[in-house]
C-alpha cells in the first residue's frame, strides 16, 4: 500500500500545478503513470530526447500530454520536464509536438528511466 500512497502524493503534486495552469493560462497537462514512480529529482537532471531516441534501454514511468496554452516550444518542454522530474524520471522522450492555429504548442512525451547495463 505504501507504493500506492506515494504514487498518489506524486500525482497530487503534478495535478495542482496543472490545474493552476489550466485556470490561469488555458493550458492543460496530464500524466498517465504506467510504471514505477521514483523519488522526485531536480528538473535540470531530466534529459530531453527530442530528435534522437534514448541510447539506453529504459522503463516507461508515465506518458505526459500537454494540450495548448504554451506559446513557445521551450515553455512546453519545460512543463513536461518539470512533470517528469516530479515522477523521478531521468529522461523525457518527446513523441509528438504540434502547433495549433492559435499558435499554441502541445505534445506527448514519455517520462523514462534508463536501465543499467
């Protein structure tokens, strides 16, 4: 049960900033945790794999989706990176980005953890 409680605390930490962002700026971010969340790490420690695929074998911790509200690609990636860091993911594998007619960015990424060996 301790793992479920920890996962719920992590999800609450992610949901609160996402809710504030949605109310204030119209952006929406969601995370679907599919693997084992880890202790949170510093956002700067999360490596973004945007063009290249990760060179390591990895476990997927969560899928992160952002739908609009970000007017630069960098601000969208920073939001995804923050969400990945809160899940303890050392990597963010960007799967898809798009820019809407309103010039807002959205996209999907995997929060990942590189496996040893």
